[in-house]
């Protein structure tokens, strides 16, 4: 059985090209689009909760995957400008 690690401790803050598959997390702390469409707001805190949850998840890697966290898109921007940055 592979050695257990906490998932959050395997995440890199700065992207560097790897020879292995990569996953990049990007937070989008906005409720405005949901509000405009009449949905239930609350997604603006999702990236914070997701990151905290990763501190409680044990990871048993079966293959190498590089995981990065690019942080959150700046929350003070207008929604349309934030979407452009997310792309």
C-alpha cells in the first residue's frame, strides 16, 4: 500500500511544466452570475471551503499527477472582467 499523504500538502502554488499530467485549481469567488440568473448564491465561498476540505483528505497516489492552486480571481473585479481572467 502506498504511503498516505494529506492531499493539501501535495499542491504547488506556482505552475511549472511537468512530464506528468497536471491539474490546476482556480477559485472564482463570485455570486453575481448566479444572482443574475435567479439561482442560490453561496458559490463565492466555495474555493475557500474546498481548500480547507483538502486538509482532511488522505491521498494514496497510484500515479503521478502534479496539482497546482492558482489562487482566486480577484473578487473586486466586475464579473465580466473576472471571466476574462479565468479564461
